[in-house]
C-alpha cells in the first residue's frame, strides 16, 4: 500500500517515489476518462518526469519544451519551444506543480502557436489559484519532489537544504 506523504516543517510536503508513482497513475486515469491526447508535452525540467510517465501509461507519444526562471520569483522565460510535430494533434501539456500559472500560461501560448487540434493542461500537484484542466493532488504546501531532495556536491549525494 502506498504511503501517504506527511507534511514537513513550515508547510512543506516531501513526496517519495512510491507516492509520486501513484500521483502519475491518478493523473493518467483522470485524463483518460475525458480526453484522448495523441502526445504528452512535458515542461522541462520537472514536468518532463510526470509527463513521460503519464505518456507511457496512456501509450502515447512524448515530447518536451523548456521554460525556466532566472530567479525563483522572476517571470518564466521560454528556452526551447514545443516541437512542430504537435501541429494538428491532441496535446496534453504537463508540469509537476502549478501555483500562479505563469509557466503554464507561457507554455500554453507557445503550444497554441503550433496549431494543435486541441490542447489541455495537467499537473501532478495544484498548489495555488491557477486551475489546469487536470491535477492529481491539491495542496497549499510547498512540494519537494523525490528528485529535488538530494543533489551532487563534490561527487557525493547530499540532502538539499531548504
């Protein structure tokens, strides 16, 4: 049975790999009940991981685009847009979390410029006021994903300090 994540200090929710897998399965099921995407487009960097998992579960193509922020509170900037192959296809745009919606709106605008047949949005964790078409889990806590808990420093894995 999957473990339920426990809230950490200061409103932080640490998500482990088993729970993340359950989140991806739940998101894929929610999407599949209402929508049949032909391609899942993950927003790099963290949206690529749930996007690839959801695409695999749905049995559809996967692609990515890159949006970044120079600083945590800066506006998002497009680094690499969606591939032209999404034109005329049903697209599911996926990110890991969605708070203000700035990243999702930027990505959505770029996707629409490729003239997909349809596009819908999905996130693993809805954490703020922006409402994507689909989400698996909703919380106001800061999410720490499994791949964000550790990083390599001087050739060693160390726990990331928050």
